[in-house]
C-alpha cells in the first residue's frame, strides 16, 4: 500500500466500485417486518449483508482492491490481516483474480473462519492476539515475501467497495419511499462506518450515522471523546470477534471524527438477544459482531419511535455452536 491510497474515497469512486461489483457481488436485500415495526413503534430496515459472498460485506472492498492489481502485483500475490471476514473476502477475491493470498489471523479466531479461509485457497499464518500486533506480523511477512498489502480499512479502494453497501441501501430505501432518519453500523476498525458516512454525506446528508461497538471494545467512542485515537485495554474479550479491534484506523478515524452523529455501545447479552430476534423475526443468521446495530435498537440505546432507521447486518459467519449458545442464552434472558 502506498500513501496515495490513504485517502477518503469520493462518491464517484464508490459508484465505480459498484459498477465493478455488478455480477460479482450480491445486491443484498433490505428486510422489513411489519409486526416488528408495530412493536417498536417505528420503521426498522435491516440491510442483510449476511447474504453477501463469503458471508459479509468485506467481499466488496477486498474485490474492489484486488481487481485493481497490476500484472506484476498479481504475480507477486497479496497479504492481509483479519480475524476472519476480511480473510475470507481476500481469499475469494484473490482466487477470482488468479493470484495468491497469505492471511495473518489470530490464533483464537473462530475455527470455522480459519477453515473457510483455507478452503478458499489462502495460506494462513497465525499470531497471538495478546502479545503480538497483527500489523507488525503482516508487515514482516509482506517485506519478506514481497507481497501486496490489502488492509481491511486503510485504503481508499477498500473503503470505496465497502461504500457500495450504503449506496445500495440508499437506493433501496428510496424505492420503498423511505427517508432514513438514521443508520446504525457495526464499528470495529471503522471502515464500514466511514464508508457509510461518506456515501450518506453525498446522497442523504440529513440521515444520522451511528457506529455501534461492544461496550468493552469502545475504542472509537473513546477516541472521538479524546479527539485522538486511543487503544482498548489488553485482556478484554467479547463474543463480537469480527469487531474486536485494538484501535481505530488512522484513515477511518479521520473520516468518522467529522461525520458521525455518535457511537452507541452494547453488551454481549444485548447482542445475543439481537441474534435471537433476527433469527425469529427476520429468519436470518447474524454473527455477533454483525448484530450490534440491531442490538442497539432492541436494547433502547437509540429511540426509533416515529422514525425510519436502518441497521446494517454486516456479516453472518457464525458457527452452529456459537449460534445455538447465543439463542439459548437469549431464551434465558427473557425469563
């Protein structure tokens, strides 16, 4: 990655990414349940990126970056770091573009995500999340093997691809005759949040954009309060593995700092309840990190009464054991 790409994408680049993804990515549905709307006294729309290729929105950004490799870069291959969703997205995109992928993953990443990444043709090396820094591990391997870095967020081409989620959401809401009051976005490194904020700033500037984080991994919330990027304390954990990032990205924080209406936080029980709600009411499976936006609505962290609000369900890559545990825990919480 070169410095020229550490910039915020403009609307034209997001639209170009959308064109390149036609016929490759899935235009995921915008779901609505009338009974849920009555229950919430507002209009709730769910953008189901759970149905995207590789099971998350990450495919959009990974493919948009890797499609732009030069012939020399394709010959060399790519490297990425990820706990699972970006890993799978890069692996598939590299496969489609006929290049090799090396993925740096935490040793405690969900086994299902490691297996899926490997099955998509990528080579995997692991690191210890508690003692090593993933960027450092990846950079060492990049230099050693002369690979091209495909970061999860810190590249305008990756962010442009992620922005196509918001572009679709805006057009789908318009087709329903809905003017969105707010959009809630899962926030880890902040890429999807930033890309969503940029797209809405250009096309629907009155819509409020909120990032949503696990309460023990609220680095973006605390960074916005401090005015500078701050890291999460070591040793914490959450079921939301997909958004267990250490600190906001430099580029994504610069974008989000000026454009977000706020950051909401939810706890793991909120997330379990949201996963169960999505399963029961919308008939979809959302992974914990992808369910935080819905969790914020259901737990009352934002009042949607009389409003039209969309949540982005950013991914559905959860193994059966974790899903069943979440559903069973949610049942107990209801009692």
